[in-house]
C-alpha cells in the first residue's frame, strides 16, 4: 500500500506576495520518488472564502479557510505580504498555536513570520527573516 502524501499547507493572508507562495510551492512540487510526488499542497486562507489575492491582484481560487481544513499537515508555511502585517483574528492565532504543536515543521517566508509571532509560535526561539519590500 503506497504511503500517503505529506501535506504542505501554505497559510496565506490576502494580499500576499505572489513569489512568497509560488516560489516555495514550485520547489516542493519537484521532489519525487520513482516518478510519484512526495507532497500534496494545500492553500489555507486566513479569512473566509475559497480564494486568496496577491498584492499584484492575481487571485488563486483553490484555497480553504484555515478552520475548515481538518486534514493532516506535515509542514505549515506562513506566507508573507501586506496581509501578514495586518491584525490577525483571535480565532486564527488560537488555531495556529494548536496546529503548530502537531505539525512536523513550521516555517515562514519573509513577513509571514509576523503571523507566527502574533500567535506566539516563535516565543523562545531564535528567528531571522528579511523585509525588503516594506515601506513605512
């Protein structure tokens, strides 16, 4: 019986930086064993609706609201962009704290670290990131 694919979930707050999502998604979609993919990708939205919107206005329509996804997660990646710098709901932060303790890896791309920090997931850890697109 074949082993199930490991799920990589991308937690995305609109508007997100398109490269922050598509770059990692492209990288993890490449590895395969004997021609079969090792990962399944899931886009999770921080708000209701089945789509997420990039800062460029491009919308990706196969998202699932974070609290409606009940499947397994091997790796959870918080995606950067303007939306990750905004106030996140208490429900999202609570979900993230709970889920982060049950996944194998938690990561972020660029300002996605702000979502993890708001949830307390980074407390007591050394973290580094870059923010080269922010203008205040």
